[in-house]
């Protein structure tokens, strides 16, 4: 992809964003729980089998064209809009509009939505059932959350983690999952205060799973009020920004509407990876202007101390995205294949800053054993590399060369790794060493040439 929404800062550095005054679509109240608690711890035409319309005959005139009977538009119930506003994951008209609320404002927003649900009543039994389940679940979550706030902090880092938790819960941001991991490591179970907070944090994560199930039911209601599905053709463009490996906690999904304005859109995104089940996320867009992009950021998820894996928004390595759009005006479904050229382009961009520093290790005679020739390499320029392979080609004079391949299980910035050749295999002193890094999920490779100092 050509756009970059992942950078060293929390906000994207570039993209095909559009400056719209439209408010953020969806509030992501429920899907943000996962990393939050974590932080603590062209057109289509129908034909009857023919690829093109029949050619009129000069002797047999065509029958008169039947009149087009318009399909009456079904109005989407207002109660559904209120539900979708509370349940759907945030989607915005530009990355800069991704919303983060401070702690007090976040809690106030939770209570506002609880009040809206309390006063909501629908004659549609399916909508009313979802309203009641959502109200009970949200009230339960707020109870756990306020209990979490009231508990004393076992460490000085908890205040920071709580702020990140609230932001993640309300806005659907990922926060900093490494804080949760570090928190659970720092706050041992022997500390009763930490244990109490752990129990409440895990309860909030369990609530996320419950809400995730509710929000996934939105399309089953929306399809009852949706227009008949038609082929999307070239109307929509999908762009995935999948951070290489799992060193970044969020991914961007971007969708461009190349057709007319759309309203009251329920948008289901299903992401598929190489392993594990697909992940589905539902958005709600009140107004999607013509020829504009919509952007959403998805969390990776992680495993809780009790063994529960909370990963409700995306897969670890995206291969495809299946999009289903339901609205009273227009409905469609289409597939975007990200694995291949799209992913290779992103990996090339993510890895463009890779720098390899290194030195040649000569043969050394030892008392008990000998040190075989090889190279010591240090990673720089990026924070982390996923597992992959390292190929070293030792080049001498007169076109002498010898190459070996090693597996590497992950590489962090500043870490040095030693690669030693087999005994008596390298029989010349190299002048240069070519380094090649390759990875299983992409055809992109990175190379570096090191000169051997004499």
C-alpha cells in the first residue's frame, strides 16, 4: 500500500485523508476493553447467462421493456442507530480524527450511553432484546470499572496504566499492551492489593468478550432494513496497513467510497490470517460522503494471566479482508486480498530503516576448542524484527565466496547475534560479507554489505 499510518508517533504521518467536518463514526466503547484491561495488567448488470445483451433482430422485434418497479426504501429504526453508536467500533474520516478521551470524560461518556440505553424502547423485539442485554452489560462493566478506580494502587505505575485503560476502552485505541504485561509481572500475586486489581481487570476483559458477541449481532438486524445486495464492482478501494510482525499493537483498515453518498451504513469487516479463526469487527457510519475514505484502527490483543486470550479485533498477520456493507440505500459485499504484493509493499516500507552493523570473527586457535570464523551482527534502525532467516555470503578475492543460512527467532534493536560457520568450512579470509534477511510471510528481503577490516 502507498499510505503510511504507522509511525514512531501515535498519530499517522501521512495518508489519503480528507478534511471533513463529520464527527467520528462510532464510539468503540466495548471493543476497546480488551487492551484497556490489558494496559493494567465498477458496475454490475444482471443477465440470463449471457455476458453481453442480445443483438436486436431485424425480423423479430424485441418485446416491450417492462417498467422498472422501484424497491421501496425501508427506514432504519432510530433505536438501532443508538445501539450501533454505542456498540460499533470507531471509524473516522481521517486518521487525525481518531478520538481519545481523558479518564473523567471517558467515564462521563459511559454514563451518557448508559442513560441513553435506559430510556430506549423499541417495538422491534430483536432490537429491544439487544438494548436490554447491552444495558445490563454496560452497567456491569461500569460497576467493575468504578471498583477498579476505588482500589488502592499497588505500584506507582498504576495511575499511568489506568489512564491508558480508559482511553482504550472508550475510543477503541490499543493503549500500550506492554504496560499490562509489565504490570502483571511487577505486581505479584502475593500483593493483596495487586491481586484485587487483577481480578477486577480480568473481569473487565471478560466483559469485552460479552460485548463483542453483542456487537457482532448488529448486521443480523441491519440486513432486515437493507437494500438488496448488488455487486460492488470498482466502487470501493480497500487499503490495509499491517505493522510488520507484532511489534506494533494496532493495524489500520482504510476503505474508500468511490460512489454516491451513503447513510446509515453497517459495515462488517472480517479479517483472515494464516492461522486461527477469522476476526470480525462491525462499524456504523451515519454519513459516508462520496469519494471519501474511512479509517479504523484495530487492536492485536494478548493473553491474560488466567490464560484467556483476548484478541477480538484482528489476526496476527492479515491475509485478506472481506467487507459487507448494509444500508437502506445500498448493500454489497467484496473481498480484498492483502497477502502478496500488498503485504510485500508494506514490509518493504516498514523495513526500509533496517541497519545491520557487524564485524568479522576470524578463526582462533583455542586450548580446549577453536573459534570458527563467522560474523557478529547488531540490529539498528528498527525496534524489532520477527523470526526469519539470515543468509551470510563471505566473499574473498578471485571470486571466492561461501554462503550459509541460519534461523533467527526474533531480533530486538541493539541486540547482537553471532553466526559461526561449520568447522573447517571457511578456508579463506573474506573481504566482504553480504547479509540477507528474509521472513516467512513476505517475499521482500533486506540486504546489507559489510566490509571486513584488515
